[in-house]
C-alpha cells in the first residue's frame, strides 16, 4: 500500500471512530473541521441569555471589575455601554436595547 493511501485510510478510520464515540455519548455530529468531528457539547438553550441587563456606573464597576478585564463596548447616539466578557463567558449573549433599537451582544 502506498503511504498517501494508507494515511487516507487511517484518517477515515479515525473520523469514523470519532463520529461513533460522539454519537454513543448522545451528541449530535454536525460535520468536521480539519478532519475532526464537530459535536454538540451542551444541549440547545442550556446557556441562558441575559435578557434584562442591569448596568452600573464606571465608578461602581471599579469595586468588582479588574482594570485588565476585557469588555465589549458600544456607543451610539450619545449612549455608551460596556459588557463584561467574563459575564459573557457564562451567558454568551445579552439581548439589550440601544438608541431605540434591539441589539444582541455575543461572545
């Protein structure tokens, strides 16, 4: 067997095993990226969105946020807001309103 063909056969076998392991664990297999299976890790809607965010002033945020903490900032029509990426690590999406429009902040 030529080496490139053997590598292709091994890769196909690894993909098949990866799909079977994911399916056996009850995870949906969506496809592959770079030869690796893409599977569900948590069920749909398992990570709750923040639908009514509460905000504090920058001075108040200094009491519980670190200076180096990353935020996603938005400014529009004279209104500014900052969304903590540490909070978004646990929720992934904030549904909010700015300038009279609905927005979704994702991370």
